C-alpha cells in the first residue's frame, strides 16, 4: 500500500523514529535547562531506568514527522526539518518554563542550519549559490530584526523588551528558512504574541508589566512554513491584515 507515492512502511518507520525522538526531547529539556551535557552516561544509568514515557511529546513528534514526510517526501528538506523540529520543541518548553533559551540549543540550531546550507548548496549545481545567499540573508535579517527591536525597546522602555536568546534563535532559524520566510516568521510571531497577550490581559491572569516569554511564539510561527508554502502564508497574512478585503 502506497500513500503519496511512499510505501506505508516508510511512514511507520518515520513515525516510530518520531516516538523515540519525542522521548529524547524530554531528556534534552532536563539537561539543557540545567546547563548540563546532552551526551552523558547519565542517560543510560539514570534516565532510561527511571524516566516515564512522555506520551504527549512522543505523539507530537511522531505526527509532526509523518505529516512532514507526507508533504515533502523523502527529500533533503524532510531530513533537515526532522532535525529542526525536536530543537523547536526544546526551545518552546524550556523558554515557557524557565524563560530562557539556552546558548547550547541556539548554537546547535545554528550549526545544523549551517551544515544543511552547505549540503543544499553543493547538491544544487545551478541554484546552489542562490540558496547559500538566501540562507545567509535569512540569518542576518532574522537576527537583525530582533536585535533592532531589543535595542530600541531597551532605549524606549528602559528595560529588556526581548531576550538575546530570541535574537540568537531567529538568526539561527534564518539558515533553515531563508530571508523571505524568516520575515514571515517574524510577522507571525508578533501577531501570535499580540493575540495571546490581549487574551491574557483581558482574563487578568497576568499584569501588563509581567514578562511573557517570546520563544514559544517564534517556535509556533516557525512550524508553519515547514508545512505551508510561502505564497499560502502570504495570502493568509494579507487577508488578516486587510481584514478580508484583499
């Protein structure tokens, strides 16, 4: 039996990999939050013996991988995003709980993005240089937008408007998405943050001066261009900002 020209066994294997990765994400969350090494004997000595299955993480990772395979097939993009998705989950959970995005995590995202940038550049003999420039611009624009907001926010509000962890994460993500998608990710992350902030303020669960971590919004926004085309995202955003008149 084939689904979208891929044998169903391929989806099963990728789904199982997603389950394993989901459990590993929990280990990474624990270690990175405490600034400890991921590659450690403790994983086998303590974690595997005592840890309970993290079913929610496992299911999310497995579904994310299967859907990714369905839309993109067995391509370099699929492999690239299979590396990125668990790191995005790490960023979401750690920043949500601890209000910090560990440098080790952003550096890993950056290193992985750089590796795949070179792979894609070498793989595409005709468009390789365009891919390289696109990803480098994505890194500069992604980090630049958030750095500018951080600096201006600090000058105007005289307090940290956004953490530098967000700036570094956006720069690293630019290597995965290129300049156009990283701009769309920036727009969507601020849109999501505005909606959630309004809901929270209306419900009076937080004070207006209370800090809301921005990393989770970046993560949610980053997941969208993995599964949607740039043109579709642009169309949706145009309809939103034009109040449906476009």
